[in-house]
C-alpha cells in the first residue's frame, strides 16, 4: 500500500496491512514542515529461531510503533525525539515499513519458552 505524502493532512489517514500472521494497523498524520507522524501497532506472531537452542518457535508480537516520515531529506535540529525515515519519491510504502519492522524484530535476541525457563533457574 503506497500513500502519497502530500495528501496526508491533520486529519489522520488510517491504514491496515498484513503479512502472514502479522497486522500493521495505525494512522498517518501531518505533523509540520516535511514531517508526517506514523503511529501504529504491530500485532501477531512470526516464526523465529531461538537464539539459544536454534529450534523454531512462534514469537508473539504486540508493539506500538511511532516515528516520523520526512518527505525528502531531513536535517536534524535536535528538537525531534523520534526516529525519522526519509522518503525521496513523495510516497511511503506501508508494506515496506511493515517488512522492515518485522526484520528489526527478527534481528533482536529472542529465546524460546524452554530456554527462557532454563535461563531463570538459579544454580
């Protein structure tokens, strides 16, 4: 789902996209200057290999996501505390953002339930 950035206004523009068992649902809203605020929730489950035992397991995800999208190059003046994603073609691809967020979660350290239980045992 591609959204033309210049059509995003102060009235929130809702979106919902899915990939497998993951749902990315939220809204885009004009913030000021070249910045568009993305506020969303990423929810569902994905297959992940345990970083301890390497067995596959389902990782349950429920994360709130909030960042800015800049229509063009963003020059940081130190006043924005959120991350800024730059778009150079006047569009934002929500599906691409969803896939990026999924890959960020996959690249993090996660262990299966069995290994979590072992890690909490005291010897």
